[in-house]
C-alpha cells in the first residue's frame, strides 16, 4: 500500500485525504500551526469545520510539531496549504519531499521571489529546492472543478493531474482514481497552473453579477454570461502566451473550474458581497472574520505583475483582470460599470 502525506488539513487537503483513502492509499494528514482546531474535529470524528464532512477514521493525523514523523517513508507528498504558506512549508518539508517519488500540488496561486519576479508555484518550489541543493521528484499539479465538500463526501468529481512527464501524470491518475473520483492526466503543467489561480480572480467578478441581483432585485444573467466568456478568453490567452496549450483553458482547469467556482465558493461569495454594496474592503474583512480565505484577492497583484513581466504584449487583451484590480485593490465604487466595460464587446 502506497503512503501519501498531505501537508495542510484545510478543506482541500482533507477532501483529498478522503478521496485517496477510498482509492486504497495509506493516508497521513499533517496540519500546520493554524490547523489544530481542524484536527481536533477530525480526531473527534466530527464533521470537518470547513466542509461539514467527516474525514475517514483511517486517515492518520499529525500535528505541526510532528512533520518529520508524518513525512517518514512517504511515497507521495502533497502540498495543500494556501499559496502564501507554500514557501515556508516547502522549506520545512524539503528533506522529506526530496525522498518521495512525487510531489503533488493542490495549492493555487503564484510565487513571488525575493527580487520581485513572479513565477508559477511549481517553479517557485523548484527554486527553493535548487537554492538548498536538493533535487525534487516530479511535481504533479492538481486542479479542476473540485468542491472540497463534494469530493470529501464521495460525490462525482472530475479533476486533472498535470505533470511535465505525462507518464507520471498517467501513473498517478490511475492509482488515485476511484469510482467517484475521476482523474484526467495531462503534461500541460503551465496551463493547469495558470488557470488554477486565475479562475479565483474571475470568480470574484462573476460573483459581482449575482450581488447586483441581490442589490437591485432583478437578475444580471447577461452580464454574468459575458463575464464568464471574457474570463475564459483571458485565461486561454495568458496561458498560451506563457507556453500552454489553448485547449487546457477550455477544459477542466479553466472552464470547468471557473464554472464551479463561479457558482459557489469563497471567491464568488466575496464578489457577491461587493456586488450588493458592501465594498471590497468591508467584504474582505467580513470574510476574514469567518476564516474564509479569498485567494483571488492575493492572486490579483501577482497576476498583474506576472503579465507585466512576462506577457506585456497582451495587456490590452486582459481588461477583466485589470478591472478586478480596480474593484478589489482600489475599492472602486463604480464596480458594475467596470465589469461591464471589461466584458461587453467593442466595435472594431
């Protein structure tokens, strides 16, 4: 039986624990110094506080001070902490990761280097390992339309495993899948890793349309549909410019993940709060009080920095991304107008 150690006992890490346990893996779930209350619930057999699903009692749990024990003998290590925590946890776990056969990555975001350069998370992790003189195993990027609560509860779920080495992606897709957890392998790591954080940004903008319905009392379906279309277009353009295949953005990591995130999830809920008039800063403060991380907020400035550094030629083709910056970072009061200007077609 293969041993898998998941770093991070939050919603997605815990959901993955249930999914791979059902596929026959020996699962270890390590919680960070912020996860003690989550582990308390898991160990007591209570529903996970963030997804309201009981985590299998066959999953072994480890506290933050037992990292070495959790990693000992692991065949696969999974990085499943928030993107801002990836550098620190990578450094702490690097020795154990290097001994594994693969590193899986469910974290979604960008990596900011000390010199201000922005890269995708796998490249950021590789840079940490290189600086330490450590050779990493293959990285498998996991993304797609996966709501953690549904995945944990064994509802039908389709995800994608992306690795530069397609054979590695195929091998783990076969080993981790179950009747209700279907996995599509790909070698387009760049496409998967661009869509993963960008869909969070665009889900905020989709949520604004739903918030406007609450505010005005009438639907804004047309605006939401136009926003969805523009979001997919921008994900595809940016992905291709950075070397990805165009179809990736139109598959599970792009269209699929944007659909599920735009229907529900923290980024969408944040957008709804903005749309109904709470203001970007006020809405974020409320989300933080509820312990609901809005990863799209952190992704916006990093995405824009990445575009300016590596895709400057397509800035004019990404109006929705820059509208998101104005809405979220500048707390613009004319948010509805900004969204409409970004997504409604212009005359040639």
